[in-house]
């Protein structure tokens, strides 16, 4: 998969919108990448899953950041033939009260997958939860890096981050 193929698929899925948008961290932006449109589009999901699968080893486990990273982790898990776990944003208060869902053994290498990184806060929190649960996490794969400081925050937490597409690439030919 080329960056341009994914950019085209994101645009074809109408996942890139322009206007005035409030972002989850409270800031505003003149564009919005709608993860729910690209994560529910079969072509986009397949391209992302294949790209993520190419970047993991057979002995890796994937970790999906709830909510947006979960469908990506599931699709990439199938494409790569590796298992995955889910890192919740908060511990559930019923049943097993797990923060990490799925099977995770002490010391297992987990590659975290995330949809969009702006500040990197949710990604770093998920990595911390996985590390607290015994995982070894050194890498993260993301679909879109908005290039707003997230990469620096993620790398400051000791995580190598690789994005499939950056905001600069996504918006390069916008008229």
C-alpha cells in the first residue's frame, strides 16, 4: 500500500472534512479526520489492516486503544495472524473489572495501534496501562499523525511511533 492509496481511500470514504471543528483535547481545527467513517469503510479498513500487518512480527501481539483502535487491531490481527488485546480508557466496574481485555502474559511484546494522534495522550495512557499489566511496549502504529505534538509526546514516553499518513500528506494538495 502506498500513502497515496490510503489518502485516496480516506478521501473517497469522506473521512476528511473541512470547516470549524472542536477536537477532543479542546482545541479547534479547520479540518477533521472522521475515524468512524474510515474505520467502517471496508476498503479503508482493509488497507490499514494490511499496512499494519506488514509492520508487525509473527511473535508480536497487537494492542488496540479503545475505542477507535479496537476495529483497527481486530482487522490487523486477522491480516497478520497475530492476537490482540484491548486497552480500555477506564476500568469497568462490573464483571472482571479489567483495564486490559484479552490474554496478556508478563513480558509479551505488544505493538499498540491507534487511529489518530493529536496530542498523543490517549495513546500514552494505553501504553502505560499495558506496561502496568506486564506488557513490553516500545512501538505504536497510527493511521494519521495530525502533527500537533503527539509524536513528540509519544516518543518522550519511550514509544517509537510510525504513522501511515501525516496531516501534511493528507492535506498537501488541498486547494
